[in-house]
């Protein structure tokens, strides 16, 4: 009997500790979210309005419970409709959703996030495609201190008419995210988005992927698209002289000149598969035609390929690109902050003004005295 009494006492003590920790963690979560929202809105206000269009996050409600809480946030910018996020928060130290998946490590929070459309007309149009499912769902788990978070999300598959003669079938998208931020000036983050196959009128338009990684001194992003005819890719990479957080450390809004001075190196590499692009343009041209003739697509590819060579491969932009043996149009730009007047294009140095002129986008230059 004495052993049973001791066991019950231990169980009651652990239960009381869990209840107290969950209640305290709920307070931490609410305070942390309030700070994140305030920090985001403060940072957005320091970026030019032409870029953010007045973007801001608006808290719409918060209900805190013992083991879980429920929050709603809205995001709007410009004249567009508000997008709402419904957030279910399971408190640590042992969030119930994590326990259900066999994760027994202490966590601050496990969050389930669903995007919602506030505008009734837009929501009705979106629901026709998604069958009433949320257009975006994301599950996020964060350690205590919110220094380390990871998550996964998805967009549902959907289909519907995008014009009187065109029907879209989209297989959906999958996302993965991880972040480790031991201090405000030190962080690592990775994001991967898999865009699943897209078909229009049973014509295959391929699938894509977006990968982005960053730390305090660099950002890299790769956007790719692939079909059975080839793959195209754009790669961005920036390295900075100091953490970008320093640009707003004094509370003032950074200027474009501040960003330029912070850049140590920058590169943009464009790899466009000629077979892939021509095939996609050909499919887009014939997709409204009610024909089953197998010769139509190859004939359209031939016509568009000849026009492509004349406009791109043999045109003024040829100075900005190289073409490999697979028919991939490659333009590799490298910029160094210590040589701001020149850019390396496919290994050859060119004045920045000449490069912009070839693209037909010569930037305006302020004259002395203005």
C-alpha cells in the first residue's frame, strides 16, 4: 500500500509539473508571437513603400488555453484583399501532436497553420479549384527560445477551368523549412518548395523546385523548372560585408545605397533550355486547338525554334549568353562590390552601363549638381 501511495504521489507531482510547465509555456508563446509580429511590422516600415506596398501583419484574435491556444492573423498589402492565417498552437514541453508522432523531445510549441481567404468572392473562386481545402497548410515545431524551428507544408492538388477553352490540373506543392538562429546576428535557414506536375488541357507543362538558403552573411536561391524536354534554372547568390541586421540597428530606414555598400559579391546565373522553352511555347500555342494530330506539336516546335534562334541566339542578347551542346542558353553574371562599375558576364568584363544598354534598360544617371 505504501509503495502505491508513493507511486500515486509521484504521478500527481509529474502531472502538476506538466500542467504548470504547459501553462507557463503558453505565456511564453503568446509573448514570443507578439514580439515576432511587432518586429516584422517595424522592419517592413523601414523598407520603401514601393517594395512593401504597406505590408503588415494584423493580430485578429488570441485565445490561450492550458495545453493549447488558438490565434488568427491577417496580412494585407496594397489594395489587395487580406489573407488570414488560422493558427492552432500546442504548448510544450511535450506538445500533444508531437507526442502522437512519437517525438518525445521537449519543444516550445507545435503549430498547425492554415491560410484562409477573407474576401468571399475570391474564396468562392479558390474553393472551386481546391474543393474547399485551405490553399496552404503548414506545420511548424520550435524549440525553447525559438532558436531552432523546422516545418513542412503543402498546397492541395486542384483542377478547374482557367478560360472557356482551357482546363488546369495542378498536382499541388510540398514545402520543407528549417531554421537555427542562436543569436540575432547569426542564423541559418533552408527552404525547399516542390511544385508538382502542371497540365493544361492534358498538355504537360512540367514541374518545378525552389530552394533557398541563408545565413547572416549570404543568401542563395535556385528556381528551376523541368519537362521531359529539358530543365531551366535561375540561381541567385549574394554575399555581404556584414550582417544585414546592422542596416537597421540604429533604427533608421536603410537606403538603396546602404544595401549596395553591404554587398560583397553578387551573382545571377540563368540557364534556359532551348528545347524545353520551345516545347512549352508550342504546347501553349496549340492547347486551345481541338486536334489529336500528332504532327501538329513537332511542326509548331520547328516554327518557334527558328524564331527563337533569330530573336535570341543570333540577336543582340547573344553577347550576354553562351549556348552549350545541349542547347542551353547560359548567362552568368558576377558582380563585386569593390568594382561597382563593371560586371563579369560569362567570364568577360563589361561596363555595367553597356550591359544594361544591351538589355534595353539603361538606368538613369543623376548629373552632377542635381
